[in-house]
C-alpha cells in the first residue's frame, strides 16, 4: 500500500544492521536525480516533508525515513546509557539505509532532532555526506552550555523528558492529543500550519505509548550519551567538513535568542566559509509555515 502523503513514492520497511545496533526503518523514496536524505524531528514523522517533497523530487531522488523510535520505524530496547536512542545510532541507521539503496554519496537536510542526526551523520560518516542543512537548531552541546531562564521556559520539555521513566510518560498519557497539539501549535507558529493529513498522521503515531516513550528516550540520550560523543569530538578537533546550510525561523526560540546562529555553527565546522545561513519568516516549523522561502534556500544550496 502506498503513502497517501507521498503519492507515487515507494514505501520501504527495511531491517538495517550496524555496529551501534540495527532496527527496522520505515521510509518512502521517490524522484530522480542526486540522492537527498530528509530527516524529521520531534514530535513528527517523515510526514513533515510532504509539502515540499514533490518539488524537491523533480531533481533529487528523495529518501524520507522515520527516525528510530518515531512513526512506524522500530522501537529499540532501552539501555541504561540510552545509547540505542542516540543520534549516533540514528545516524548509523540513515547511513545503512542509504547504502542499502545504493546511495554512496548524498546530501542531507534535517529539522529539529533530525538536524541533530544530520550533524552527527556529517561527523561520523563524512565520506558519504556531500552537503548538509540543519533547520532551526543550535548544536546540542551549545544549548545545554547556555541555558538561561528564557531558554528553560521555552524548552521546558527538554528537562521534563529527562526525568526517569515513567513519570513524564504518565503525565503525557493524561491527554496525549492535546499535548501534541500544544507542541505543534507552539514555538512560534500556528497548529493549522500542518495540513489535516499531516496532523492525522502525527496524532496516529503519538497515540502509541511505545512511540511516546521512545521519543522521550531520544531526549534522555541527548542529555547524556550524545553529550559524551560531542565532548569527544570537541577534544579531538573533529568538525563538519562539508558545506553546511543553517536555516532558522525568525520567530522561533533559536531565532529570537541572543546568539549569532551562523557564528555558533561555524565553531563546529572545519572552515568558516563552509557555513552559510539565514532566517526564514516563520516559527520553529519553517518547512510548513514558510515552504516557499524554505524551498528557495534549500534549492539554491543543493544546486551550488
């Protein structure tokens, strides 16, 4: 059966294996041209990209998966160090998926948690990533190192989700759909920026307690094992070596913060001239809130 949000695309459910522990990956693929991997964030699924995929597919072969733990991808077993839900494991899933499909070198665009996976993919698999775009994030280690009242208020969920299971899981279970809507309709944009079909897909997936738990494990990993990986990279001088595009919503938490967003990302690159970026007239969910402006920026970067 096809994916109604991606008409004409092939639907895949593949078991991927790698040294960080494989899982089942659900994805869609379609289009023609150089391969382009699209990675979604929280609390979404691959459905995030439905609005701009037809345009990108005109000259790219798109691969659009659900991250592990999200959507219809596998839900790895928990571990004390949260490594099965780390960005390193997610990046390894993506690399294995692309290799299975015969894509040796490819561009990557990620939003939110998917942008953090994109960052990790560029660090861990530099021979395969030709270009990378990160949408509406600052590096994870930078965020935790610069927490203030403004950020803690806006990113309260980062700290709620770090509490041991099942406390946050049980709290969210009281009204999962209402809570999901508060996320999708917050962070600078309206709920109706997401199409009814996308919203229905997010609601379907968020209704599953196992999916919600895996999402929270993603954040627990982000505050533990992922920071260890980032610290090791920093100590080793390991930085992004491919061209990097940074886009952010002008009304998002990132866009209204005190940082020079491009300058922060240049600290994570081998050279300053590898990094370019701009604000988009949107909140956090810029792909849906400002699709035309986002597309223009992505197309110009990918065509360079």
